[in-house]
C-alpha cells in the first residue's frame, strides 16, 4: 500500500495518515468489541474537500473504504476490513452554523450528538434524538445508523430530525440531499442514505432540526406484579390519546440489577416497572399526568411515584440508563439484542424469551423501549466457559427470529453491521436482498464502501439456513466478549 | 370494499415488461394534474383495496394502496386518531397510493413533519413485475436500506405501490384558530417567532393580508395560548380544509399555480401576482400575473426551489432541475427498480 499511503499523505498531510500497527490498533473495533481487525491504513481528513480527495484516490486505485465516526456503534458497522482504508471523520468536528431563528444547525459529521443540544440550549432549543451514547457518539454515525434513543416515540428517530445531508460518493462526487426545508425535488434520498451504514456514501455535513424545549417535564414510575398488566398499561396510555416523551419498561431481573447498581429506589420485588415521561405545555402535562396515574392505578400498580423535581427525575432515570452496565455486573458477559415487535405481542414474546432462557440455560434480563416496541433482551453468559458463547449467540438469533415471526424486525436502532447478517436472512427474502445489493450498486458500482456489511450475500443466507437446519451448529471465527 | 388484486396487477406489469409497454399508474386521478404529462397504457389500481390491519393501540395502520383516503381517515377518526401530516385529497376518491406517490402534506406539515416520516413499510411491484416487501409494521426498524421512504414522492416511477403501513397518532383534544391583520413581512416575522417557542402551533396561513394560526391541545392549553392575541375564527375547520384542498378562493381563477419551498424566514417575493403562505413561511403558493413567469430562479436565490404545481396548459419541466451528478443517481435507481422503463416514465423528469 506504499503508493496509496503516499497519495493519501499528499492529500491530507502526513500527520493524518496512520500506517504503524501501534497507531492503527486504536481503531481495531467499534462498540461491538467481539469483532476486531487492525486496519492497514487510517486516514483522518480535516474537511469535506479532503474527504473528496481521499475518495477520489481510493476510487482510482479501487481500494475499499470503511467510514468511522466516534466508533460507538453496537453492530460492527465501522469494523475495519482487510485491505481497506479506514476513513475516520473525527476531525470534522465543527458546528458550521447555529441558526436559532431558522431552528437548525449545520454541523460536520464528527460533532457529538450531545454538543448540538448544548450549543443551542441558550436559545431554548434542543436536538431531540438521544442515543444512550450521546455524550460520545457523532452525528455522522447517528445518520449512518439512523440512531434512536429513549424519546423516539414522540420525537422520532434520527431521520425525523435531519433536514439535509451532504455526501461524497464512492467516486468522489459531492451530493446535497434534502434541503433546510427538509425536502427537495426528486427521490427521497435523505431517507435512503439515513441508516445506510456507510454503504452508499460518506456523510460530510448534516443539517439538523432544532426544537423548542418543552415548558414542563414530569416523570411517573409505576411497578406491577404481572408483566402482562404492565404491558397493557402501555397500550392503555396510548389509547387515551397520550404520546409520552419516553415510555420505558423493565422486567424483574432488570429492575433488581439496575437498582443494585444505581441505588435509585426501584421496588425490587416487582415483576415489571414502567417509566413514563410526559412533556409539553404546563396545562397539557398536568392533565396527562393525572390520566396516566389513574390508568396505572386501575391496572393494579403496586408502586406509583411521580418524581418531585428534576433531581429525582434524574435519579429515577439513572437506573434505566444504567441497565446495561448493571446487568454487566451480574455475569462476566452479556449480549444485547435489538429486535422490535408489535407492542401487543409483548406478553407472548417475553414468555417465549423466558422459555429460550431456560432452553439455553442462560439468564436474560429485558429492557424495553415500550412506546415503540423496541426490545433489548440482555443475554448473560460467561465467554470463559467453553460452550456459553455459542449458546448465547444461538439464543440471540432465536430471539431475533421470534421478533420476525411476530411481525417485527431484527434491529430497531443498532443496525446490522457485521453482527446481524445472519438474522437478516430470516427477515428478508432473496428478492429484497438482491434489490438491496442493486441499490448499493447504483451508488457504488465497484463495491468500495464498507464491503461485506449490512446486507448478507445470498450465499451467506444459504449457509445460515443450512446451518439452522442442522441443529444450529454455527461455526464462530471469533470469540465475542461484550 | 376489500379486494386483493395483487395477482392481476403482477401479471399486467410482467406482460408490460416483456413487451416494453409504458404504463400509466392510475388511482382515482385526483392528482393526475401533478407532474409532467404522461403517456402509456393505464394501469388501474383503484380495485386493490382494503384496510389489512389496524390496531389503534399500535398506532399503525396497514392498507392496500387503492384504499380511499377518506375511508382510512374515517376509520382512524372512529378511534380518535388521524394522519398527522393532513394529506390533501384533491378529489373525493383520492387513494392511499396516490398520497404516498405524490408525497404532499397539508397545513400541519411544519409541526408534524412530512408524509415520509410516517411511512413504516411498503409492498411494491417493481417494473420487472416482482412483488417485494420493505420496512414493516413497527415504529423502529433499521434493517436494510430505507426503500420504503424512497417511494414517497417518487410519483410511481420506482414501483407500483401495493400495500402501505403508516404510523398514525391521536388527534389533539381541541383546537383554536386565531387571526391577525398583518402584512406579508410582518406575518413571516410573527410565524417564525412563534416557531421558536413551545406554543402548540399546528398550522399557519397568510392570505389576503391576514395571518391565521391554528393551535391544538387540551382546553387548558388553548386557554393559555390565547395570550398571543388575535381574533378567534369561527368555522376554523372549514378554513383549514379549504387551504389544504385548494378550495379556498385564492386558488380559483386562471394562471399557473406555483409552489415555492423556501427557508421559512425568507423575505416576501417581489413577483407581481397573488401569494398564499403556509408552514411558517416555508411553503408559498404564487400565481404570477405574467403568464410565462419562471419562478425557479426566484426560489433558488432564496435558497429553495419551485414546482409548477398546476398549469392550465402544462409545458416544460414541473420540478426544479437537479445537478448532473444527482440526476445520474436518480437514473441508476430508476434502472434498478424499473429496468424496462415502463412505470410512469417521464412523470417526474424526462426519461425518469
């Protein structure tokens, strides 16, 4: 790769091209640490023009490119690929324009999610999507993964909160998709690029929508002896015409783990806990809060509490937000699933997950974005024990197959990356998968962008199907450790 | 009322693909005026109808694309829900498929978001006659490329819509419309000021020297919102319907109707003619006095784009020109979904 590295150094400066193994090793994985590969070349451009220069060089030399933001992704979307350049967008970290009157911000892809809300707070505005990694994750990565967060039901996912994106194509061409009005003539390409996992183009600028901060926020926490009763409350709240800002559910195992970790005062004897955050104008919030409390009471809540003030709200949220690390203390390893299901199937799905937990002899805690049906079962295991990793992955795949069987999807917000290529074969037929590959070719005919990710080949699906038939004995090249 | 015509439609498209016969996709024809003039054999889609699944608690409705929009809205209203983007019908028999293909939204667009934001899944028939499913019936789904939303506003050039799943929402418990006598410039300033506050504004319209603002929420929230002043409008529902459906007197009469989409705080356009503004100022309807006025240049200068929305004598391009590199991507996608170029060829752009 000598001549490639020389050309890249000429394009972005010698200091911004890394080839030494000890420097490149820092970029060997993203948040899915089970999969690692030390990149041969890491390039860190400083602006969109340099990204364009890098892409032109790689296109001419037919060298694949993997884009990476902050590396917090959970599905291996920015896992380096052998023979590919790793394009790190972290240096493109400027807020280019903050326009409170137009209620938007134009930012470079390396800007962190939280820093946008911080920058516009003084104007009474905020950027709504709040993935749990918001302190570190970058907006470019959020767009690439179409990230969610706990406030999706009311405020939508990333797609609903971006107006325009600017990309550099595999051939080094510059395209503007959408506009500050959130629409543009021609096909809805902003939507197509959002969540495309670095397969269709490199995001070099994003215009995000800023919303006025709500006047009032209330948090009510209810606990139940029966998980089915809790699930029904979710439907009852929505049937009452209320769309909470956040509606999060935890099962008994998750409640205990979270409370032990965060000391947040959850009722640990309960079988299910519901956190319901309501925001909006003062009058609407008061009215809706009363309604939610009476719904919870009628459903037989064994515990019901409204956070007294902002600090108590934070404390009550802290258990939910710490649920993953809390479960992490109960077992040496855990494997986080991300399926989405129609909400009405929740009691049945939880029951079947509990059956799978018994079948595979692995404990599972459930954390659930109840409002929008996004389930995060956390499968606990010990990768140090010979068979547990295989069982955990097999159990995870069975859960995702269950999500598809009840009319859901294998990934609600974490993306496919390298992790869910197998389960994608369950969700889509060969016609849809072929169409995905064709869409990719429309943007990237030489398959240079993030090769091998996001969409499985038909050959891989044939293997996956065949392996599933033969008792689920999937071979694993790597030993995941989460 | 309920009919699955997938088999017949598939056979028709496959035959057309084999013979390279251009097809003209026809719902009720309510929006036939929109886009470039079309040739081809009609492919009637109105008989593919029926709500397939609707559970109010899930906030998701799935229906066949020929289902009348009025029927869907009535089903939703029975359960206190609605399509938050207020799609215009432009005719009594407007269909779900036409709503998605045209991607047009009504007065609530500025607060609720565009049609695209509410589409969760589609079943389509490609130009090769293949039935494919994308997206799903759940709120959050990032598996595979978002082909679902690519269909919104594609004017049927990428596929025949067979079935669509939509996110729906509860209707607000009450609404109130206040009006103010203001110049266009004053109205633009006022609308943009409100948009920066938590005031529950769900519609704005300036026409004939008067600004109309619609607020929605609980009775208590509406009582609070009255602090912004103005006069209360009676028969407000009829007013907003007339703006949405273009039955307001502004839309009567001769001349070409242009739709300009511009940054919301853009100054009033200095074009002799009539103007109606919506969406905090981001959507402006203009009927220029000069018959052959070209508003593309005006909107580009403001950072937006223009659409020749309705024209008594359709001619030339309807939608703003795309840069060459972007147009190439459009052609590649067209080839991907419609390899024989038979679906609504040329309705969006020539040869697309």
